[in-house]
């Protein structure tokens, strides 16, 4: 797009702001017990106010109520959604198609906010009215440049009483060129996240001075410690020369796997894909005298302590990668 | 020829861009703006500059900066390694160059789109780091990916050993935030912080909460260094370099020196202290104000001990006695520091050190003769003492 | 699920007991259809694969329903959900273990905010903040 095209595009884009996506949408069925029960089965809900009229009487709810997060389900289009929206059926679809046609083919739901004025009673008929509330300036995001689109929906019952509201934010983005064909969006209205491949922990970059160590972990299920064959001094992390005697010859021993925690931290943020948070990260004093960084597992963060005895556990990731972790000593 | 760097060189100019979360311009643009302002501040012309020094991490090469600013012939340039550990190293390299006649006027600079571009708080990955990739391989697979996680391991041990608590860390963060309220350039101006604000912020890596960690910012900052003699005839009151050194201690790694006997101390800072006090003939009692590197609050505690402002394990009591405030024993980071002014990788702390000598800080204490400024903690580092002519 | 917490009994930082849920194709499809969401990627693996994904994945309403159950099972029958804010992350698919962890992040006289983090092998799937009205 040259500058003039971009201006024309922006102008047209802004005309969507404030538009209702279509006429108000009324749910096919009133709030009813069979749909509530089906929902509760799937969610593993046992809440008496959703399922048992008698038990509900003894609660603040007084009678059977619909689970609050079901609100949107009462006005879902249902079966026809499986056909997709290659031909836009409402203004929201037209906005998404307009952006897709201009290269913003990626789509990702990012945030929702729902307010429940009250829980719904059996027999209430829900109607939703949705407006395209905001379109952001063009933003640089981790996915690519794009626009955040916010829709706002207000929900009323058959008497026009307010029963709740929802806002939904979607990022519509231009995937970087090489990623354009992979992954891609799912639901045409952005209600589905998409990722190309399951992330794994960052693998150790392998060089001549460290690859052997990781290979030993993987093949022999041991925690190796490098040993100078000149003077016998152990060293970790491995290095190509002994700082005591200058020898470049070395072999390794398998650590006993016993050690104590020298210090630790519990990592909460930022969270990287492929790791399981919070991470209890430890520096271990190995019985052999060397120290190493590792992860403590099978232990609640609040139970970790400096000086705690730990034992080796060779952990295997889903992708087969092996890494020496520790757990509290038995 | 001088035998030490003592009193041979001085800072004659400082320059900085606005600090922001989104500069909207290139890092070269930030670098050249800061460099040009430092030259103007000293009352020189770009053609008077014949040397440039920056960080290995900086993306704006010396010749690109020179060509953009209009600096002509150069006889000296260098880059200093190890992230924020480089800050004082820049001054050391420039001072050596002017003291030996390798160059007359050297500008040192650092510019980064640290928030809108590559964010350091997002940690290391196999893609970004290359030269010390193998070193990181002992930490990355375990999820030790960010500066906060590496520092937290040391902070935990220090706090447990000496009984320091979150309240002590909060004191440091709150004091520096208070200082920033008077600084028009500070990102945290207009956002004072209470103990509740501090305690209610989310945990990042225990024991570090959000406000124990510095920010990420866009901006550029530069200093012009010349001989102490020439500086006397320039536009600004010089900040004479009483002493300066780089310091890396036995067993040093970049951020992961976990293999030393005592993890609750900063031996590289103790080494720096020994050298600069020897060079200058000064001691902790002679230092009137400081800009101690503050990427994370526990670093301040350990530096106070390393530089002898208090004994081992006593820093917690030193900070709760309000020693780091304007009226205290050692006003520290009077501009807000990396925590509350901006994260310019420590060069903004050097600029504040110069302002404190000039008497132009936004929070100027009375009678400042000597200011200590340090660079990065947990990395090969350095320290400088600025003094009056 | 009998007693309901009073707001005054809760403290900021207090944690909910953890809940780990094994995600199956039945749960993903069953949740989607129970919310009348027939978008094929939520019940048809082939449709998801055609879009470049490894498998069908959970729709947002199911995620919210599971989080809501997690929070109200803990808070008690008389807790009333008045607001849910969600930040959406990576997908949740059959074979994943969804780990729900919650804690109290804000409180007033008659309400609390509970933040639920749902993580799986992809990283963060959802962070949902529930506002609950509770007996004073
Ligand atoms: Zn040897």
C-alpha cells in the first residue's frame, strides 16, 4: 500500500466503528434445564443452584439459575456456525474480511470481559445486541502489525431488562511473510487462538565444550561431572582446560545425585512457552563438591528451603529431551 | 606520562534524549542526538571530537555515529562488553585515551529502544546471544532466562544470611521513586509509591517483586570526556575523574557467578572499591553522594557493603535509617536511577553523577565534593569517583 | 460445596487448592456443543489440522465454564460471579493437562477478585479474573 492507499484504507476502516454488527439476536431457546444440565456435565459442575431445584432453595439463589458464564451460549447461532462465513453475514464478518483482504489475515482473540447483572432464571429469553466499539491504531505486536478490534455486546431479557454485557477484543494481524501459510487463524471472527507447533523448553546450544555432557545425560541417564585427568580436579560447568594444572585432558564421573540446596528462587514472570510455572530454580551443592543450576520438582514452592537435601531425577520432556532435575531427598 | 589515571581526565559535557516507552525513531537517531547534545553541552564542535566509545550491545557503530553527527577524523574507538557492566568501562577507556594522548575529546554513548525494540527483561534465547551462547546453555534449559531470575538466586541467599526483608528492599525502591518526582525526565514522575503499592505488586522471581526491578525504556545518553586541563577552559564546570577502574573477580561469569564461596557478596565490587580508593586517596567517608547501579534493589544493599559505607550484613539498617535520601548520609540515585528515571543501561547514572558535581541535580544535596558511580552488578563491572576541579 | 467464604475471612494472596484437568477430545467437543458453538475447529480434528493446527482445541466458553466451576467450588454456593475478565493465551487440546491455579488478588467488604491462571504444555492458556460477591 502506498501512502494514499493507506489513507483510503484507514478511512474506510474507521467507518466500521460504532456500527451494530446486525439486528439484535434472540436466542433460539429460552433458558432451560436440559441445556444447563448438558453444560454442567461437560464442565464437571455440581453446583446445586444449577442442577437441583430443592437444594437451590437453601442457597442465596433460591431457585434454579443458569451458570453465569453460559450467558453467551443462550444466543449462539449453533448448527449454522459449522458452515463458516466465507460470505460475510454481518458487519463484524465484513470488517474481518475487509482486513483479511488487505493482508491482515491472522486473527487471535486476546481479551474478554463479561459483567453479569444477575444470574438468569428458567424461561428467560435472551437477546444480544453487538456493536463494533473500537478499532485501535495500527500496533506492532509479537505476531505482526495489526489492529485490535473491540466489540461490545449488551444482553437483555424478553422484558428488555439488563442482564449483562460482554466486550471481546481480537487482534487482526499481518503474519510475517514466512509464517503466512503456516498456522493461520481459526474461527473467522477470531474466537479461536492458533499456534503452529507445541513449544518446548529452550534447548542448550551445543558446542564442543558442552555437547558431550548433554549427550551423556540423554544416553546414560546420569549427571556427569567433568574431571581433569592431570590432577583429578572436578569442574562444573565444563571448560576445555583445568584452571589448577593447565591440563587439557579430562574425563567425567557420574555424580551420586545427592546434594543440598545452596540457594533458590521461584520464577513467576515473565513466562516463556515450553516451561511449567512457577519454576523452582535452584543452585545445588553436589555431594562431590561442585555446584550446578537446576530445577526442583515434586515440591511445593513454599516448602523449598536453603540447605534442603535433594536427589537427582533425570526428567524427560514430551519431545524426548532429557534434563537433570532434582527433587526433595527421600 | 601519567602513572595512574587519577585527576588526568574530566567529563566536560553530558547529553541525553527524552526517555520514553516508544521513541518512534531508530537507535542511531537516539545515539546521535545524545552525542550531539553532549558536544554542544561542552561548547565544542563535532569536528573537535576524535574518539568514540560504546557498549558491545549497542547497535549504533562508531563510524555511523561519527558520520551522522559530523565528527571528522578519529584516532580512538572501542567497545566495552558485559551489558550494564560496561557503563563505567566507557569512562575508563575514554579517560585512558585522553590521558595518553590517543585522543583529545572522546564521547561515550549508549542508546537503545529498550522497551519498543529488543527488551532485555524478556531474557536470553538461543537466537539473540551468540558469543557466550555455551555459557547460557547451563541456565536456559532450566528456565533461568532473565536478569531477574539470576539476581534473585543471589538476593535470596543474601537476605536469608543477613536477615534482610522485603521492607528493606521497599525502602530503596520508594526512596528512588520519591527522587524521581522532581525529575522532569523520569518515567516514574507523577507516580509516587507507597509501601502498599510496593507490597501489592506481583512477584516476579522471589524475593523480587515488580518494583524491585528496573524499567525498560527507549532513549540515549552520552558524556564527553577530555583532559582535566582542557576541561577547565570549556563551557561547563568539569567533573574530574578522581579514580576509575574496571573490575572482574576470580570465578566471574556474566550474571551467573554462582560457583564462588560466598554468594552473599560482590567481590568484583570489593575489588573496584579497593582500586578506586587507592587511586584517589579517598575512602567511603569522603563520598558525598552516589549513583549505585540499581537494575534490582538488592544490588544496592550489597554495593553499600562492598564500598564500605557499612559493614557486611548492615546495609539493611543503613537503608532504613533513610541514609539514601537527600538529607541522609549517602544520597543515592537522586535522579531516580534505573528503577525510576529510566533504564539507560547505567549511562544515565553517570550523567547524574556529573550533575551532582556541577550542582545541577534536580535533587541537589549541599556540598558535594565526591560522587561514586558504579556499573552493572553480577557482571564484570567498574566504578568511578567524580570530583571537583 | 457447603459453606461460603465471607469476604472478611479471605486475605490477598490466599491461594485456591490446585486443580489439574486432563483434556480429552470428548471434553473439548462436549464443551463446545454444550455452549452451542459448532465452529468445526472445536469438534472436528480434520478441520483443525486443515487450518494448520495439530488438533481440535477448546473454545473460550468452555475455558470460562471450567474456570468458573473451579472458583465457585472453592468459594461456596452463595458466592455470586459478577464479572469475569480473561486474557487469552495459547490453545488447549486433547492430551494437554490444564493446570488451574488461583489466588485472591483484591478484596473489599463484600467482594473479592480471584485470579485464575490456566497453564498447559503450551504455556499460559488463560488468565481469568473473577469478581465474586460474597456475604459480608
Ligand atoms: Zn588439573
